[in-house]
C-alpha cells in the first residue's frame, strides 16, 4: 500500500468518529441551554449587548471584557430575540464544534490519539459547562487551539489556507477576553522551549543559527501570503475593536469620513484602555495562594484529565518520541499554571479552562496509551492487564459522568464546584414571568429598586460601563428587565417610594425593607429569590 493510501486510510478512520463526537458535543451543549439562570457575569454581557443593540453605539471597554460576544450576540438577538438560550447560543456552538479541531492535528497524532482528543474536547465536564456559559473564556481557548492547529497543519501541508485560518482564529482570540495576554506569554515560553528541542533531541550538527537561517529563507518565500494573513488579522481586529457611534458625533466604523479616528481608536485606543485596566489600576494578590487554588480546582473538576495529561506528557518525553506539538502543549499547560493565577482577579472555575485547552491534547496522548494497554491485554488474554485498564477507563468515564450529572446539568448550589459565587442558587424564570405580566400595558417606570445597596443617584450611570457598585449589586436582574425593555429607577429606602408619582408594577428590594413594603404594597405578590449561591437574597413585588 502506498503512503497516499495509508494517509487516506488514516483520515478515514479518524474523520468519521470525530464528526460523530462533534454532533454529540453539540447535543450535550444545546440541551437545556436556557434552563440555568444567568450568572452575574452573564448578566453584564447580556445587558450591555442589549443596550448596544438598542442604541447602535459601541465602544470597547476592558472592564466589560472583550468585544467578541457583544457584537456576535447582537444579530442573534435580532433574529431569535433575547433569552438565556439565545444569549448562550454562540458560545455553545463554538464549544460544540471544538472537537473538529482534533482533525487539524491528525498528521502529528496517531488515529486513536486524534479520536481521544476529540472525545475529551466534546465531553470534558468543565469544557461542557463553560460552553453553556456567556463568558469569553471558552471561545478564547477554542480559537487558540484552532490557531495552533492551523499552524501545525501549515507546517505539515504548506497550504496557504491554513495560514489564513491561523490569522483569522488568532484575531478572533484577541477579541474574546483580556486573558489573551496569558496565551501570548504561554506561547512565547512554549515556543522558546520547543525551539530548543532540536538542540537536545535533534541533529547535533544543526546549530540554532542554521535553524534561524532556514526560517529566514522560508519567510522570504512566504512574504506575500504572510502579508495577506497580517492584513486579515488586522482587519478582523479593527472590526471588533472599532467604535460605533449612535448619532454620528464620534468615530464610527460605518462612516468613512471618520476612518482615521476609527483606526486610532481600534489599534491604539484599545491597547491604551487595556493597559490602564489590566496593568496600571490593578490590585495585586498573593501569588502562591492563587496557584494553589488554581491547581485545587484542576484536581477537583478535572482530575482524570489532569492526570492523563501528566501521564501523556511524561510518556511522550521519556519514550523517545518527543513530538514538537505534544511538547508545545506540555509547556503551554505548565506555563498556564503560573501565568493565569497571576493575571486573574479571582480564583474562579472558568480560569482552569485556559489550562485544560493544552492539557486536553496531552490527555489524548495518555488516554490513547491507556486504550492500547487495554487492547493489548485483550489480545494477549491477560486478565490482570485487561482488568487494570478497564478499571482505569471506568474511573475516568464515571468521574466525568458524575460531574456532568451533578454539576453541568444539576442544580446550582454551593455544592456545585463549577458554579461560581455569582451564580443564582434559585430559578429566576418565575420572577421574569411575573414581572413581565405585571408590566404589560404599563406606561412610565416599570421597575424600582429599593435600598442603598441598589440605589443610583443618577440613573444615566447605567447607560455604559464602567458602572457604580450599586448597579453590580442588582445583577443578574438588569439583564432580565432590559430584555423586557423595562424602564427602571431606584430609591434609597422604602419611604422614598412615596416621592414617585406612581408605584411601578415591579418593586425590587433588600430583604430588610420587607416589613415596610408589605404595608404599602398590599395588592402586590411578593417572592424572595437568591441572586447568588449564598447570602444574596432579594425581595421582588409584582402587581397583581
């Protein structure tokens, strides 16, 4: 059989299982996508997306995260309407299609490693959970894996489309989250260490200078494609970071007359803002404590994946193969254990997604070796070997299944380790239904917040980020009320309700004001809801 036939056979054995796993990944991400109430961070993204959609104005603000979700969710809302399901749909689709990334690595990985890689990306509980969550972490990890896969495929095939794919995926990664700086740092470290691999494991006669000279010749041959890829990267970057003006008074992407100002704002202004928020005005934290918390979350939420990754990296390194892509993933994962605890502001489960992205490839190598071990035991009729392998595989599957059942699809409470504190412990659908019914036909103010925790001296402060802390205390309620197109205001205490011309159909209050409000709002239904995993209750009155 020719090499071409071997390659075709390899592709055939890999592509079908990967496509099947991708379909399964889409199903597990889309089923019940809108059932969990919005987390505070989801509420921020959803609220500002609706505001930008309503006004037509947009400006990158680092405190609100990358611009990707705000801009891609706007057409989704316009088409499907705003809901918990539609808001999470883009992230779910990105996560659901993620297993296809494994095909980009199929020339560097064995067939079984490629399939296991796709299976991990499809079914890892943490990746599934944050594919059903409106944050930029999963898209950032996904686009980074796509960019790496395209670069690997480019080296293997020399196809220009892989270069353009890497440029597009890399540009999109830069639009998703401020955590992109962690990826740049990790890739620089990993790239430097892999570059050194040739000296350690390669041809001793080839010096670093020889390799650099070879790279220089390659760059010379690829000047035109590289220039096109660079322009594609910059064009995508500008599209997402460019400001949009509602009234034409400022720089506007769609106004050619303001294009120089648009370029300045997109390229220089965005960087200036990013440095201001992420570097200049950033509080520090304990480095070792954050690293320990990061590793603890990895062990609790992804122990089998973490251990398989360690096994895969060690087996690859000491078995004499030393494939550069596996080494790169190993160094990337190791560097992420240091960089992400430094740049994150809090220890949250979504941060480990950035370590799991490269670890998934390492775990695929380890998982495939485990499967081969089991196959060999069956082939040799070695009961002990088969039993050990079966127990290990069963442990991995059982842990993933238990986490998925209890944490991904289970209730959001403080026993759910994937849920961060800002996740409402209860279901807010009933609140949204009651509030919508109460507002029907109302003219004027629809919602009033009662209490100093929610009070804004100037209601216009909620028009664009950053916003006062008291607005953040309302989360995720602003998302639910904004999608009803509700007009809101606030008062500092219950007695200030009397200053309003008419009591709005929905009153949201701190629990301490319940007794005073019960006397005033006798014809209102009253319910208490949990806006966090614990210790953040709110009382909601809806007119009957």
